[in-house]
């Protein structure tokens, strides 16, 4: 029996690495998602039917324009 780490004390990067290594750990994933949301509560959440590729293209276009000015 292995003991799980304390996810609440892990950084976002540490949690991400843990989740990638333990993809079936729902508790770690939920803690990661909660942490990401608390870091950026206004982040857009995309639904499966959203045009994510279009949103990424618009974001990159805006970023390019910001860099040019």
C-alpha cells in the first residue's frame, strides 16, 4: 500500500507531473483543477462543442498584434 502525497502542498508543476505519472488518480486531478482555477478564476472553460482551434488562432493573432505594437 502506497501513501499518497499531500496534493495541497504541491506546486502546480509538481501536481501536473504527478498526474501525468498517475493518470487514474482522480483526487490529484481535482486538486490540480481547483488550484488552476484559484490561480486564474477568469480563465475560459471550453465545452466539447466549442471551436477551440478558432479560439487559439484568435488568441495567437491578438498576441502577434500586441508584440508588433
